[in-house]
C-alpha cells in the first residue's frame, strides 16, 4: 500500500488531538535518511512511506516544511554523511531563492534572496567565522559529511535570534535519542581536479551512534568525524583597458578615432589546497520521560594553503601611445543610471614594444603564498524539562574561531638581457596580446625586437628581487551565550501555547596584523636570482589547459611556494643572505605587529521575547515580539608623535549602545488537504561587520589597492520583511509552490571608494603628502610606480563603509516544483524512478542614495565616448551579488539500487566586489559578473545492502567566469577559468 505525503499530512493536521501519533510519524520520517528504510504505523491508521535515499530525503524534508508554522526550507541527507553536494554552499544552492559565490570554483559565499547578510547556526547555536564578518562559520571549514540536515528560515519567529536579512541557516547533526537502531557507517572517497597537477586527494568520514535503556534512564551518543584534502585550481587572466588614446593626441599610434589602449596585463594562476578535519559529537541522557540533558560539540580544524603566481605586464601605460593595435572592437558602455555612456573602439590585438631607452613595459612575477589555519569550536550544554503544561529549556553555548594567516608574497622583476637597463631594477620586455573571441590572452612577443628567448626566461641571473611582504596575522572571534526558553501549553480555544525566554550573549573580535613590507627599487639593493637559486622553481606551464589557449607566458621562474609553506623563516634567511651577498642596504625584516591596524571589539546583548502560538482546524501560526539591547566597546590604537618626533602608542576605547523592538507574525492556512498558504511579517536588524567598525588602518606597499578605513559611527541596518507563499502538495513527495517576498531596508551598509586625482596627460598622482587635496588618502609606504617619479609615498584610493541614507527595497517571486513519479509504478515501471526538482527566482533591488564615482582616467574616456567635455559619471551603489533571475533544475533517478542526480544551476549577471587580482573598483564601479551556469552530477549503486559505490562530478562543463567593467556586456576585463572536479568513492554501513 502506498500513502501519499499529502494524505499523511492531512491526517496529522489535528495536532492537539493526535500529538503522539504526529510525533511518531515525524520522527520516523526525519530519521529515514539515517537509518534503514522502515514502515512505521501508529494506531494502525497511519502508514509512513517506506523510502530511502534521494526519495527518502525529499519526502521527510517536505513533510517537515509543510508542518512548519513559518516559511522554512529543508534539505535532508540522503544517507549517513551524504547531503546532495560535498560543499555546504553548493548544498544550499538547491534551495529556492539561494545563489552562491565561488572562490577558485569552490562555493564560499551564500546569498539568500539576493543578500549576503545572513546568519549561520549549528544545532541552533550561533557560529563565528575566521574573519571579522557576521555571517558565521566559513562554509568551506565544515564538511557536509557531518551534517544530517540543512534548514533555511526565511520568515523569522519572535524566538528566532536576530541578525539576518535574507535568512538564517541552521546546520543540524544527528540526535542520538531519535535513533531506532545502532548507526555505523564509513565513507572513503578520492577527488581529482582537471587543472591540478597534484593527483587524487582523499576524503574519509565515519559515523557511529546508538542509545541504551538503563536503570538510570536512556543514554544516547553519536560521533561523526571526517578528514578531507582538496586541491582546486583556477586560471584568472585580467586586462585593463582604462586609458584612452585620442585621435588628436599626437601619439605615434593615433588613429582617426579614439580608442582604448592596453593599460595592464595579468596572468594569474591560483591553486588552493584544503586540509580539513571535522568532528561532531552529541550525548543525550533522559533520566525519565520528563527530563533530558544534552551536550554537543562541533570542532573544525582547517588549513588552507593558497599558492598564486601572477605574470604582470607593468609600466604599459608609459608606452600606451607607441604600439599600434592591429585590430579593434566596438565597446558599448550602455546606460548607467539613466546616462547613455556611448561607445568607443578598444584594442584587441597587437604588440607592445620596448620603448626607446629600454625601460618599459616591465615583466614581473608575483608569487603569493598565503595560508589560513583556523580552529573552530562550538559547544552546547543544556537540559529540558517537560511538565504537564510547562516546558523549560536552559542552554549555555560557546562558539570560537581562532585563525592565523601566515604568508610571504614576493615579486621578482625580469631583467631582459636584450634591452637596455638604467638605475632602476627593471627594464623592458615586448608583449603580444589577443583579446578576440572572449579570451584575454597575452604572452611574450618573441619575434619582436629586444625580445628575450625562452632560455633567457629560465635563467635565474635574469631575475631580481623587488618586493617581499610577510605576515602572520591573528584573528580571534568568540561568542558565548546563555538562554532560557519556556513554553506553556494552553487550552484557550485557538491559543495553544505561549513561548517566552531570554538570551544573553557576549561577542568579541580581535585582529592583530603582524606584517613586514620591504620594497627594493634599485640595482644596488636588489639581489639577482643566482644568489638565491635554491628558492627558485619553474612556474606553472599549463595555463592553456582550461580553455585551450596557446598564447600565454609559460616559461618563467618564481619563488618556490612549497618552500615558503614548509619553512617561512628559512626563506627569509636565504633572501637576507642574498641581500647581504649582493651588498644591499635594505634587509628583509621579520613581521611585527602593526599597531595602527590592531582592534579589539566586545559586544554584549540582552534579548527577551514573547510569542503566542495558535491553531484551529484550518489556521495556525504565531505572533510575538523580540526586544534587544546591545552595548559595544571598541578598542584600537592611537598613534601620536612627541616633541622629539617619536611615535607614542596608546589604546583608546569607544563605547556605544542601541536597542530595538522587533515584532513578528506568521500565519499558515490549511486551505484544503493539499493546499497550504503562508504569510509572514516581521522586523530584524543586521549589525555591521567588526572590521567596518574599527578605526584601524592598514597600508600596502602597492599604490593600487585602496586603504580600508573603518567607520565607528555605523549603526545597525533595519529590515522589514513580508512573505506570502502558496504550496500545493498534489501527489506523493511532490509540491508546486509560488511565493512573493518584499524587504524594506534602512541604513543599508554600502561600500564607498574615493580615488585620487590622476593627471589626464601624464597619469601622475599627488606624491607630496600627507594631505591629498584632490581625493584619496596618503600612503607613506606605497611604491609610486607609474604614478610619478621613482620613490615611495603617494596618494592612493581609500574605501570605507557607510550607512546609506536612503531607503531600499528588495522584492521577488520564488517558484518551485518537486515531482516524484514513484506513485506511478504500475503505469511506468522502471521509469517511475525518475523525479524532478526545479525552482526559479525573480528579484530586484531599488532605492538607496549611496553612489559610486568614476575615477579621473575613466571620466576622460567617458568624455571621449559621449562627447561631453568634463563629464563626471556616478551611479547608485546598488547591492552586490544580487542576480535578478536565477534557476536550478535537477533530474534524479532512484530504483533497483541505482541512484543518480544531475543538477544545472544558472544565475543572471550581477554586480560583484570580487575582482580577482585587485581589490579596488575598476573604473570606480563594481564589476558585472556575467551570466553563468554550472552542471553537477552524481551516480551511486548499492552493491549490497551495506556497500555503496558512487561517482560525483562538479562543474562538468568547466564553465568559466567572465566579468565586465562599467556595465554587463560592455568591456571584458576579467576571466575565471575554473576546473572540473571528479570524486569516486564507496561507503559501508553496519
């Protein structure tokens, strides 16, 4: 006998009279993915569907979603340690209204309804991340194999902890006392990357759980552990064409039309290696039917090694008027905030020759070797007592994340033996570029005058040390909380119970930047590579593997990243020995704490709530209010100078407080046995990130990245949300839903960047500090580079976060369908194993008053493209990472022991603050990340009842990332060429 999910739910609708029946059915359904498939019946009237694997997970998740009194989305594990994807961010991408961002192809960021401002919990406990943000633990730090279910709350209740704009993500682990039999499983996998050269990386996970009845009560325990290595690679070419060659400029390469010349070339190779150890354990003890105690521990230990090699063509702006392009394209900038920016020609093919005198363009090799070593611990200790009418829960929790970020970034100048040299430690190398066909490709112009040979490129004597940046930053984040929750059952007609409680929490965030930056700018100070040959290694030569390109720099030397990772102190010693042997006067110093960048913030919050729950035969829900008061103490360093010119450091603490009253209401109407309508309205807040509150300042030796300046005057963002959703459960394990959401946000956090003035003819900036009268901020340690005469100290961009003074809105439609064919087995036979999941989200963002402004050089281009002399272009900042259209489509099959799934995900173009190798806004605006889709698939087979083998593939089509400057489809300025990852594995259950 088969029972439709909607029929099971309709029987269970009368909760007040069928509490025992309902609870038994829910437990059976929710544990279906983690125990053997079974049939559970209560009073002989209700049959729970006997399912397993994908179908089991979808069925139990759908039943939980249907019964909820607010808007939630649930993803259940298909088996022990087997969520739909290996990466938690990718798991969340299955949810309607959720998009994700990726770093080197790995899911790292999650946007719920177009915003990153969300919270992450584990078993209802707030988590903290490795940085200074508010969203919680990094998704790449937690293995999906230790998580039993993922819950996304889109409409908050009064008892929901504040701090989310889009939604709250709760990662749930297995509960011991819900197990009906011993749980034991182990999984072994190996993953390979199409662009990595390091071979197959292992993944191991295992789970054990059981419970026992004793004379002291019932005890239960579950332990899950995992070990994983991952190697992901992405190739990221970048080309800057943000300088104009005018037809009347008098340059040798002037055409009869204005065009954009080549300003900068970059060939970036990124390799991230992850080593992650996760542990999750739960102990539960129920002395009797009224009392239960529990203890949860989740411990994550991750080491992430990022190795990046970057081939840069610098100083190209000095010869922008020399090389004659052989091909052009028309760039249409489109309309920005109602202003038509016109069109202009842009160079796509050509050669950049060595200028007379041999100084430019320069070939630089940057080797960035950074690590993040993070240990996160989440503990929860609590107890609950259930009386006749009163339930009391008391819980203490602690969440911490301690990270160190050791790194050494080095830059080598290639000294071309076939070009003239001067007093600086760089000279010219000719380049060839081809930007046609949507590919940003360039290489060494070996056939041109002054060109080096491939052998020259591999000679250590032709490289010279330019920059050494070292760091051992520390970040420590904690949150400790104590909460008490009460539920009092009532028999007052429709009013079924009242929830009330209080929560006290203390959060801290400390960042100590321990750094040293050394720049060498003369031959007298810069040792050649033959003095530190043991550190040099050939750079990656497979840059063409991603898209088949033939034009790239494949022969070059770089500082060996493996040696940096293994022993940073030894690398610094060898470089210092080279400086000494060369006779240089500038030592390579060890990193020390930067007093200007230190901050320590403590935040305490007291919150209380009251919530009434109601239910009739057709209407159920809750309404209530949450009140909170927060006190903030921010400590930073103040640096002054005494009468003798010596710096004096003193700690300064600023304090502040705020409070909010947050009403919330949720109503659910069971219109028919198959149709559910939900409505929700509520208020929430989003606190500013800790580093955005800091008054500390960090400087770079490069003149390109902006100096980030905190804003201690930021206030929390306020959001008012409304949701309306209709759900039709039309057959077994199937649903069709459509929902509307609307969010009004005030005091939205908006990033702002102010660029320094650049002379439109020379490209020079102000190099006389300490005040930058025409914009920007004075950076006393930045290399002037192409922005003035050789030296140190220049005006650079500065960025900060502000509260947008205008009100903003987000609204959208979410449509989803889940259709399982298993109930048509008699008609379809083997084809009844198929099922479909699909969702589509349409959303938009309006309002706000924060604007971004074009830099001086782009304004010169817009003057040429529009014909408006002296034009100054600006645009509303908008919301980063919001795609107005996005969809997922999943086709699955499960029958005869075979389980297969194929998922295609697509999101429309969106503004992004991730610009690859630069942290400043190109052209003064966020880039547009173009439309992108990705195909993932998996297949597994039950060899026996205990043994399962499986194969999974991520990004099967190796879909690339394309980013355009100014507007979507305008000027291609950045590519991300990502890898395909394939995982083969087996699991065994006892």
